[in-house]
C-alpha cells in the first residue's frame, strides 16, 4: 500500500471517530433543555477533516479516480457538513431563545465559543434596543424593565429559562451504580452500563457534562 493510501486510510479512520463524537455532541445538544459546553477541539478537528476531504475530492477530480470512490468520499463530506451545521444551528437557536438568561451568567457564558459569545451579546443588545423603543419607553415607571414585571418583583420573572425538570431519554456509557435523583435521597436508581432510562434532566445533568451518560 502506498504512503498516499496510508495517509488516506488514517484520515478516514480519524474522521470516522470524530464524526461519531460530533454525532454524540449533536444528540446531547438536541435533547438537552439547556445549552451545553461547546466542544472547541472537536469542532476544530472536524473542520480540518472537512477541508481535507474537500482537497481530496479536488485531487480525485484531477486524477480521474473511479466515480464510486468519489461518491463515497462525497457522502462522507456531506454527512459531516450536515452534522456540523446542525450542531452549530441548534446552539444558536438556544442562544437566541435564552439570550438574557445566558448573558447574565458567567458560568453559562463560559460554555459558549468566542463567536457564540459575540452572537449572544449582539442578540441581547438588539432585543433591548427594540423593546426599549417599541414598548418599555411607553410604560409607566416601575414597569419598564426588560427582566422584571414591576419594581415589586424580587427576581427576574420576565426572563425565559430552560426547563431543567424536563424528562429526557438517556443511555449510560458505563456502570454508575446507585445514583441519587433528588436532594433528600428518597429517589435512588441503579444506573447500569448500556441501559436506557427516562429521567429528569436536572438530576443527571452532571453525568451528561462528565460524559457518563448520553442523551438520545
């Protein structure tokens, strides 16, 4: 086997691995009610592999490689592009929906990429400007807040937040053992590797973040 074929095989193996990781990140993001941490290293590797596949297809076009081989590489490229775009689109939709909630939390902002942070800031500024000009400036004093219904409100009751009590389908990647689902220890479940569960997201969000559970 030539070194060119070796390089292609290695690149294909790496791409397959990262495509599976991206698919898992996409599934988790789609099923999670809140925005998850942006996987910057994975996205960078996937973008590099997309560029490599595009360059490989250009080389194939010049060298007259069999059409079947070209179509297989094109399918890999299309699949990877779809997953990456869908993953990024899901995240932007959540940022738009919960822009104020995210923007007021350093913890949530730290989950975003630099580009997403700029997008969140821009969304917040545009929304505040629009509401101020079209609605808030016409309301009486005490009712002109973008985050609170009135001065008597003790919390930001006008800010949409993700419903963390939502039930989600999930699958354990390894044996977790007895796991406490509530704060007082009355709900305990034995999480076994490769088993499927329907649980409140709030109870297992730590396991999702640590990679011990995948959402499906």
